[in-house]
């Protein structure tokens, strides 16, 4: 089962105080950034708010967790990937890129969850065979992911084309 989505999960409110301390209102205790990470890893829907202004700081805290993970031993993103992400800021495709990445990560998470459910009882030797990049089963799973990713990209292209036509139409320009 995949982690609860924000719309279906109970929000766990964390207050951030000016002294940079984080207070978990569910347990009435101060927690660390590492503990916030563990809540996220456990599928909790965490919302971080400024204790004085109630401003939503969730994105900032999640980015801080990612930054600490990336600075650690095994980063997920290469410099090239990070540079390409930066290049999308201020670009006309910025909104589409964010949605594309979000949908792709969700598809990948769904596939991972299905694999975990189906892999109960598989021996280490079977995993070794499966993870062999030449394995037909591995190719099938990755092919499914690539197909879904391509479908998402095509859908986003069509949506962008419709929006462009609508915008041009508003200016009296027809294609």
C-alpha cells in the first residue's frame, strides 16, 4: 500500500520556533530534523508552521532534509541533474517540469510498492536474478515505468499545446 496522500491523511503539525527548534504538536515534544525525516519516511503527512505567524514552512523543511541527505555519503542527484533543474526555474516549462517530476516519482513509488508486495517470500538469489539488468522480469517492470513516464510526458505536451492555442486565441492569433 502506498503512503497516504495529503488529502487522505491526518496532518501532523510541527511548529518551528525562532530559536530553530521544532515542536511536534501531536506528541507535545521537541523533535529534530532527523525525526521529521523519519515521520516523512513513515508516510506521515507533516506540515511545518512558523510558531508566530503560522506561515507554512513545510517546503523549506523538506528541502533542508533533502540538502542534508545530498550532502551525505550517497547523493541521489548528480551535478548535471541539479543544474538542469535550476535551468527550469523562470522557464516557460517550469510548471510542467514540476508536475512531470511529481507524477514520475509517484509512478515509480507505485511500482516500488507493488514490487515489495509481490516480493514477499523471494530469496536473495531470486532478487539477484531479478535485479540483473538483462532479466526479462526486470525489463518488464522498467518497460512499464518507461511507458507510463512517456504517457505522462505526452499528456503534458498535449496540455501545453492546448494552453498555447488558447493563449494565442485570446490574442486573436490562429494557428
